[in-house]
């Protein structure tokens, strides 16, 4: 299994966080500067899943999936930890 980590800075337009692969799992860790909203390419603050400043989210992204986020304000960061099957 391989592990990928990165920091993604968000703004007020949808930003790609991670794409899915077979047997891939993604954990999002938030920095405490502003709420963010998670969803697909069309995510907005109105339709996205709210991730508050102290929340942690673990999600499985399958091949073909793409996980996006948008900030409610400012330029907060999201720390992404993704695990991948070695064959992926």
C-alpha cells in the first residue's frame, strides 16, 4: 500500500482534492481557518457537505470518482491523506 499526502489551498471556486482509484481511501484533515464544503465538480457552499474547521472526514473514492472542495470564505487549506493499493 502506498500513502500520499498533500496540502490543498482552497478558494471560492471548486478545487480538485483527490481522484479515486481501485481500493483507494481518502482522509481529509482540516486546518482551523474556515469551513469548507465537499462534493463533486459542481460543489457550492449551498449544496456541499459541510466540513467544519475541526472536522475530519474519511471517504472511499472509487476509480472515476473526483472529490472537490470549496471554501466558505478566504483561502483555507485541507490536508489530504490518501491510501492506495500497491497495484493502483
